[in-house]
C-alpha cells in the first residue's frame, strides 16, 4: 500500500488552469419557455421574429455551479426537482475532474452512476467518499466488483479526514468526536433496510462515507459539505433536490486547497503586494510602536491557534480550519488590538514538506490574515508553535516529542533559523507597530545555555533580514531565567497561569458544577495560600522567576516585557464554567493590576468554553450570537465585558 495519505493527496491535488467555458446545453436540451408570437405586422412589413422569453437569473450559488461547469443550466433550472443518482454522480465527477485533474473512474462507472432513481443523502456521501478513495490504493478502479474484492482481500483501512465534529453527542453532552459520537440515526446507515439495492455492503462503506461527508468543509466559509440536523440525524435515505446536490457539490469543490506552490526559501522574500498593499501600510493607525526595547503597555490581545497544529491527532477541535475575516472582525469588535497568531512551520511547508522550500500558497493566506489585522489596527505577534517537518497524517505524539527534543539539540538550529529568516525577509517592510516575532511558544529548553544555543541563530538570522524587527522570547519552562535572551536584546514574555488549580481546569473538575460554583476570586488553593492578581504576578518557584522578576530583568537589560498569556483554560469543551461573578472578578483584578504595572498582555483563550468565540454554543449559563450564518458564536456576556474594559 502507498505511504501517502488521502487527505494529503486531496490537499495537494492540482487545480485545473481554467473553468469550463459553457453552461447551457444544446437548443434541444434547454428548458427555455416558449414565447408567445406577436400580433401580425402590417402587410408592407416583414413578419417580426418571435421574442424569446427572458429567463430569470439563477440564484447566486447555482450560478456559481453553472459557471464552474459542475452542472449545466438546464439541470439547474429544475432546482426543486428530485435529483437522480445519474445527475448527482455527474456533478461530483465534474468536481473531481476540475480539482484532481483526472476523470473519476468510479463516478463514471455505469453501475454506479447510471441509475435514474433518486439520489439520497447517503448515496451522495458514498459517491463523494469512494471517488476520493480512488487515489489512495495501488490498484486502480476498473469496476466495483474488482475494486471491492481488492479492498477486502488487502484489508484496506478506512480513510478519515483530519478534523472532527463538534456539538451535542447522542447523550446531549457537547463534545468533539466523529459520527459515532454524534449521529442519532447511525443504525439506519450501519444496517440499512434495503442493503441489497445499495452499493454499501462493503464494511468500510457503511459509516466512513457519511462521516467523510460530514467532516469535509467549504474552505471559503467553514460550512460542512453535509451536516447533521438539529436533532443529530444524518437522514441517510432522504432524497435530495437538484439544488441541494448542486450546493453540496459546490461546497465539496471549495473544500480543496489551492494547488501548492513550493518555492525555495529565498523566493518567498516578498509578501503579495496585492494583499498587503502600499496604501495599507501607509494608512494612519492608532497602534503604538513596538521594539525589542519596549513592548507597549497598550497591547490587549488574544491568542488564536488556527495555524498552530498540523497533525491529525492533535487536541484542537478544528486543526485544519481556515482563519476568516469575520473572526478578525470579531476580535476588533471586542476591542482587542493584538493577536498572538500561533503557526506551525509545518503548515507553511505543507501539505507535504520539501527540504528547503515553503508553500507560497499558504504564505499568501498568512499575508491575508496580516492584512485583515492591519486594516483593523490589530498588531500581529507571529508565534511559532511547531519546528517544522511534519504533515497532517503524522502522529501527534511524534510531533510533540520532536518539538520537545528539537529545542534541546542544536542540530536543527540552523534549519530553524533559515525558516525564521525566510519570514523575516518576507515581512521586512511591515513596521513593528503591526508585526512582531515570538520565537517559539513555551519551549521546553532544559537550561538558559541550551535556549540561547538553539534560538540564538534564529535571532541572528532575523536581524540579518530585518534588523529592527521586534523579537520576543517566551520564558516559561523550569530552569530558565531569560538572562541570555535579554543579553541578546530580545524582549521577554511570561505566561501567567497560576494558581494552576484555578487557571488550568483538568478533566476532574472542568465540568464539575459543585467545584466550579464553589470557587471564588481571590482564590484559596488547597495548601491554604490565597491568590489575587498581585500574588499571581509575584508567584515564583525555585525553578523559575515570577512575572515581576522577569519584568525587572528585562528592565535591567533594557528590553521589553509582556504577559504573553494568561487566563483560564481547559483541554475539553465543557458546558459549564466558573460563575460570572468569579470569572469576571478574576479578569478585572488581573487586567487592573497589569495596567498599573505597565504590562501589555494577551489572553490565552479566544476559542472554546472559556473564550469569547466558540464553534458551537457550548456554555449553558451564557448567551451566544451567531456570526452571520458562519459556524462561529460569540459569548455576549464576555464580549461586553472586554468591550467595556478595552474602551
């Protein structure tokens, strides 16, 4: 079996150079309404040609389908008609051809696509799934029976996309998972009443096909190709109209990432001026300037992690999720002027890393996020969350181990420096008021000397390309003082998540209403020590300094300081959290004291139960508003609190 993975194959699929040129069928095929003949003309004049009835415009989405050549106008004019399997297979076949650059043998097999009976949601899911599988196996598709026999004989595994569903499970508890957790009518898919008449008897054809259709999403707005209804039902044998199939096929078309443009590091040396325009960089801004010598006290921000994970076993709920403009606007609406934008170098190298190259397509996506922030007077702190070299199908455990081991071995320091230099060259023209670099999020370096040995070359490389760039170093793990980085003139960042029992909710108490409702701020820990914001920022251990001590060290060396992360977080998506009076007492105390001390800050949670934004309205004791029709909901209570604090 091939070593490649299907998600990577799909993401790397070549985009055809052009769109099909026509939408309509032949005159005999068109559904044009016959025109009524005009009144007879005077005898001296030739007879007038009958006027054609003007067809109403297609709805915008269906016009897109037509323009792309996914379906012709004749078919789309019957939008409310029941779609046949033949029509559904034809639409998906066109998407496959446009996006993969080849015909789908599966979708063009008469045994699959030749039926004129109605296309159901499950038929659509199977057509989508099995056509996606064509490129996964060594044996090409020749016929269903031959291919199914090959798959059974070789015990081929399922193909799962690298994201998960989020919402109420079959017990009504909000969580992340796959179709097994969330679908209430799963038995109808697993044991269909009419199995003999369907091409779904193969073991891996029952569930994974539906799961795949539920997980693949439209990259333009985040919507799934198919979705469960409000009651958690897939409705597998519900027939689909032409419009429903066309719209789902368009979402599938939009699920493909644009073709990778792998270029050497030196060829990435300039951002796209059509995205980050000269006019944008010259605009008036309310943002304060920044430098290694001074990090603004006015920075009030949030951490966004959407580009910070690459492997398919990570704990993020939407690890391959795009960042959309409406999310950046939501940050602005909350009054923030700073985003800690986590990214993994593996993302910029992907989908399949090539030595010495970055994907210009993905770099332009990063350009766009930065441009959206500049437009809204939001500073972007680019925060490295992964050393590079991984793809989505790799093990999360391996990814984690590499990021831990890599920073403690100088063997990769040169390559890491080259990656940072590429970004420094690309963004050299962007002023520090808009952009800073954070070398690595919470590196687990074992000593100051090792920290300097690994990250020192990156600092040098950045300064070679962008001498004045504001560079920040997280001083987070034990046995680090931050002194060597301060000596290099690098600004310092502290992560304030103490007391841990209050700020880092573990699985034993993150949804425990007795524990949560019993907590107050100031918080008294199990050892009897009481914490308020002053105590949090003064808290140190023999292994690491306090926030205030690190700030004093920064001042001693003439470099900037900030609280790079703080707040309350958990590794799940519980439906409960601290009562408002406790949570916002903590927020007010921390923000007031940091303001008094002149510390800029970044709250560590934007998405999730303890953040302003969620993919699903999770917490029961608050009110959410959906952002348009996007899969994003804003906690109105938390939004208003930060709006008032941020002015």
